[in-house]
C-alpha cells in the first residue's frame, strides 16, 4: 500500500525551527540557515517514520483578507518576519524542491487552508494524509485517513487522529472551530467568548453539540455565561476558524532526492546534513 501524502505547514515549521536552533548556524554568505536546517531535519524525521508517497510544502498569506475584514484583530499582534529569517524564507522553495519536495502556494488563503485542502483531496482519492504543523487549528482536519503531525516544540512530534482530539479537548474534530470561537485563540488574535476557557467551552459543546445550539440554549446557562453567549461575534469567530477549500492538485508519488538534497545542503554550509543524506 502506498504511503501517505505528507503536507507541510511551511511557515509554521520555519518559524519553529528558527527559534529552536541558534542563529549562529550560518551559510557561506554569512546569513543564518537555522530555519532551513531545522525544518529539513524535522521533515526527514517524519519521512523516516512514515514513508510518505510524496511531500508537499504549503505557503500562503500571513492573514487571509476575508478573515481580517471579518475581525480587524486577526493576526494583528503577530510580529514581522525577523531579519535573519527573511532570506531563509525567500530561499525556502529552492532548497526544499532540491529534495524532490513540492511547494504549493495560495495568493488568497493561508497555508492552513492548503493543508486542509490537500488532506481532504487525498482522502477523497482513497489515500491517507499527514498534515505536519505547529498549529492546533489543524486538529479540525483529523479523520480516520487524515492525521495531524503536531510539532509542539522544536523537536517533539505527536500524531493526532480523531481519538487524540477527543482526548485533548473532549470534542470531535469537526467541533474544533466551535471550540475556538468559544475559547478563543490568542495566537490568531481571536478573543472568543468573554470568560469562557477550555473546560467551559468543551462542556458546552458536549452538552449542546455545536456553537449555534449553545447560543440557542443560552437561557439555560448561568447569567454570566448567558451574557458571554450573546456576543454577536461568536459566529464570525467560528467562520474565521473554519478552514477553507482551495483548488489543489495532488502531487504524483515522488521519493525524496537524497543526492539533490545533499547538494543543496552543502551549498548552504550544512555539511553534516549533506553527509547524513549521502555518506561519502
């Protein structure tokens, strides 16, 4: 049986690797290469563990326009790309494609939406997919055939399927957008319902079955919770947290090109990685 499609959240992994590895790791031109090196190492580890049929890196907008129009605070507090990461960001496509990995981009949506779309399409084609990211919003994509490889630190990777989502949050994957709308998501700048934390959000959804039904039944809740559920923005928050479909094409089965990756690594001063890929 063919291995799964491995879809990578490019921005998420680059950021995590950049902050996990020292900026003193530099290429011949004197620029740091820590983000590229750390990302490549994480992906190679996932390839070793899961033997994917192909790898596709996903990139998109920092914030989709419709989400910012819906709520101006969306991603508003995120800092700009660090100066030392900018050249690595620009070099990412060339570097990753040298490994035989595909790079997909969207000009209207975010990388998360692309991962969701690849996972959905691979499942519809009868395959399996692994979505590699550090973003818990992606847990909404978990199905029997689509799992999330959640990178919780620079090195730790957890495989998340529907059972693990229920274990973590007490709700099924399809209710993750409802959960985000209620609890909020500080990393995305979504405030959520006032005074509602993770436990209360999970309890509401377990009892009511959806955000909409929780709002409809608000009169049965405590006065404080009733007031929180009256927030007219909750439906907007859920819509923002719900991943969108993008028109994507599934890549053909493509093995990782160890020689090509080694050459690209060597060009950037990553000699240990090059040696590991192609021992001399």
